[in-house]
């Protein structure tokens, strides 16, 4: 299952929502929201899950999409 994490404008700031969490996170800055989303995606990947991060502009247009995939079991990282 791929967990979707979205960063969207919200009243008074930016929200981070995920299918892997019950509650949304709120931030005053879009940059801080994006960092939190990436950190959450990396955490999910470290736990063996795949996460797709979607970043939206204030007008609702999608600005970026990132995928955090788990490392393959048994592969050594250089």
C-alpha cells in the first residue's frame, strides 16, 4: 500500500495530511510543511512502506510529487 502525504494551503498556513495518520499537521510556512512531509515519508520508508508526497500551490495546482520507497532487503548502501 502506498501512503499519500499531501501539503496544501490552509487557513492561516499550510497543512500536511496523510493516509498513514489520523490527524493533520499545521504549519505557518510552506517550507516547514514540505520538510515535515518529506521527513514523514522518509520515516515511513524506513519502516518498509512506500510514501508518495504531493505538494500543492495556494491555487490548488500540484507543484511537485516525490516518492519515498523502502530500501530493498539485503542490499548494502554504499
